[in-house]
């Protein structure tokens, strides 16, 4: 999937199959063309597959999300422990929508 998603808007992304997005997350992790709205849509697709309880997700899993971690919902971010948070890339942290922290 990779850079192909750069041509999709967030509405089109919302129609993508969640399992396909989750399966392509390694390819999508380094795509740099995504807006925060698009990151949120893609990250929510991953959460649909992996579930909302991320307390036991490994640091490798979080790290492998790359930029996609910037779209994780606040409910997932709140579940992450210190080691998991430390594994979020700086690019993903910079991509987190400021409104995420306003809730």
C-alpha cells in the first residue's frame, strides 16, 4: 500500500479494509505525505484489528507503527506505559494532532 495512500483523502481511506491497513502498517509506517486527519483514520483501522487494550502491546509493535502512531486515539495513548511511549518515533510525536491532548 505504501505511498499509494498519498493520493487518497481521509474519506477514501475510511473505506479501506481494516485488516489490509493493519497488514500494510510496516509499509505505511514511513509514508511522509499523510495529514494528521489521514493518520487518525489509518491508526483507527489498526486499532479496529488489534483492539483497544494496548497495555500489553510490545515496544517493538509500537515502534513499528512509525508515523502511524501519531494517529492513535487518546484512549490507546493513555494505555501505553513509559517504555511503549518511549518507542514512539519523534516523527509520530510531531504528527500527533494537538486536539488529541485537548480532551
